[in-house]
C-alpha cells in the first residue's frame, strides 16, 4: 500500500496567510485566491526534489505549520418550507407545500488547493501556481436531487407539491 506523507511547510514571519485579491502568475483564470502563497515556505524544492533552503537533514524536517491550522470559506445554506391547507368540503382538504433549498442562492466554495508538496518557494512563481486557490463549490450531502447519490444540490431549487386529503 502506497501512502503519501504530509509535509508541513514553514510559516514566513510577518505574512498574512490569507490572500487579498489575485496574485500574478499564481491565480489562474476561474479560481479564487484564498491563501497567500508567500506566507508559506516549502521544505522541499519541487524543481529538484531536494531539501530547501539547503541540502542538510535539519532543513528536511517538518515545518512549524500544523495540521488544521487554516480555515476555509464559510458554508451558508438556508432552506425554507411553507404549507397551506385549503378546505374544499367538510371531509376533503387540499394541501399546497413549497420547499426552497438554498433560498438565497449563496455559493459555497470548497477547500483551497495546496500544490506540491504543501507549499512553494516564495518569490519563485513556478512553484506557487494554483497554491491556495479555490476552483470549485461544495454542497450538502443530502438534497432534493440526492447529492449523496450524485445529484446536484449546489444551486437554488424550489419544489412544489399539492395533495388532496380526505
């Protein structure tokens, strides 16, 4: 069984880990820059697969940046259900139901990409391309169309139902 080892980067002092706007050469079209690639320094140079900044055992140790140290974008989802019952006769009712999924149609962005191995070399744009960018959305595991079964529930949906009760 092959498993990849998570290599944690070093944190660059004085740099905000969250990005503000696009970064030339890093942010690709159609993505959102979420993390600042210049706030992290890889322990491996991706171009040579050797320790960075120098080839000694001390530089190849895990960086001080820990697992689960960053946050992803907030997840916001609002559903609304409204029902009204109309009396047709003494023993017969008509019930009208509406369900709104993702009522405000708020996009929920996924986790940022980290690239190889988990950071790049600050100032070397070729090692930073796509680092910390978000290029997709996420949705809850359940929904009107069965997102857990392959249906898409990432967009606003409205369901209408009428029933006769007797």
